[in-house]
C-alpha cells in the first residue's frame, strides 16, 4: 500500500508554494505542490480556502523540511525580510530555481545557479 504524502505547509498562492518548493530543492528536500485547483480557478487567482499544500513523501523528510522552514522563517524575521546573514532570495523566472545572494549584491544582475539566466537582485530598500 502506497503511503499518503505529508503536508508540511500551506500557502495562500501557488507562486509562494513554488518558491518554497524551489528553496527546499536547494536544500536537497524533494517536495511538491498539491491543491492548485482547477485551471479556471487558478487563472483567476483564486485559491482553495485551505491554501495550496506543499507535500513530501515521508515522515523523516517532513520533519527535516519543517525544521529547515522554521529556521529559515526565524532568520528572515531576525534580518528584516532579507534572509539569513544578510541574504536575499530570488526565484528564477526561467527555470523556477531559488537563488540566494548576499545583500552586497543588491542592485546587481547575477546568473541563476541552475540555468544561467540573468537575474535582477532587488535593491536593498525594496526588501524592507
């Protein structure tokens, strides 16, 4: 009998869920998004009232993912939204990969670590 996937977090939008899944992938945690709803509902920007679910395959992965997300959330809160140790997270529009850059690179153009597409790292004042 196949095990049911385990929901580790719910988000308000599919985009937010995609960013989290990409970040988890960078941490070597395989996760997937479920609950996007029908294409008509998604196209209108309406989501399930319970949110979009992020799921992993087993309990061990769920515990690791939840711990990583909790640590990340605490670091973002402590740094005023810029990430751990003065870093900023940028999702690649080309491949969906989550990239983390130090804040000294704010206002510059950098390459996506996965596909090489150029990414604009936002100005520091736009992060606050």
